[in-house]
C-alpha cells in the first residue's frame, strides 16, 4: 500500500480518536458539574431534625412496602405497611428519647414489644456522595444524565451510577431520579424494583408521636 495512503489513514484514525477523547472529556465534565451541584444542593437537608419521609417500594410479587417516617428532634416514628392480599402487615415503631416501642398488626394478631434495642433513624442521605473530586469525576465519566420531570418536579435521571450507596449487582440497569433544586432522591429503579420517595420539612408536630392504645395489643418481650 502506498505510504502516503497509510499516513492519511493513520491521520484520520488519530483525528477520530482525538475527537472521541474530547467528546468523552466533555461528557465527563458535564456530568461532574451536575453531580457536584447536586452534592451541594442537598447539604442543607442532611442536618434536618424535623421532616417526614414517605416511600413506596414495589416488589416483584405485586406487593408493596409503604413507609412513613417522622422525625422531630429526638422523637421518631416509623410506620411500615406491607400492602398485600395474602399477608398484610403493619409495623409501627416509636422512639422518644431512650424509650422504644413497636406495635405489630397482622391479620391474625396484634402485639407490642417495648424497649427494643434498635436504632431507627432513617436519615436523608447524599445519594451522590463520593470520597473526593477524583472519585466524583470517575463516576461522572461512566454514568449518563438526562433531564426530565417527575411528579411535576424538574429532575435529573441518572443511569449507570455507582457510589457507596449504590452497590448493585445490576450495575447497568439502575436509574436514579434526583430533584434538580434540592438534590433529594425521588425515585430509584433497579431491575424491576421501584422505590418512590417524597419529603416534607418542618411540618412534623407532636401528634405524629401519639402511640396506639397499648391495651389493644398482646405484650411480647424480645
């Protein structure tokens, strides 16, 4: 083959590789800037001491897990319901300082377990957290980010995202819906598993910590 033709082909290949590299850097830098913005946007919410978190987790068998978590200072309430035709269950846990009481309702019985040794706190996490900017850039290089709306809120849909909070086997199938303005996670989709979340801040009052009538429950010690 003519040397000039070989040089021309090599030059074209080099240009193509250079263009691809530049596009890769632009893609990575764009994602990096978006993730850094989300990391900063969520910071004011991480130290919240008064909030309500509502979540719905859909399961493969058609059941769903509905959770409402309320926090006000040292008081916490978690109400978790399994919505199921076969085995509906409701677990209500109340923490007031060092007092922990859990009420469990099933179709066949109602019982209460006082003074359980558990830590209930369901914190708001920085789902885009990373150890440093280099790790953030690496995450940014391999994830995809597009804009969309979810429940009438502007959000980013982030796919192929990897962080300490997302150690999934199906790495290439997870989707995160993150609100643009707050950095709060609104929805996750991992395979067929879907989790949806909503938040309220500074709306929780003492009425959310009023416990059921304990006389209606059978006492069970752990």
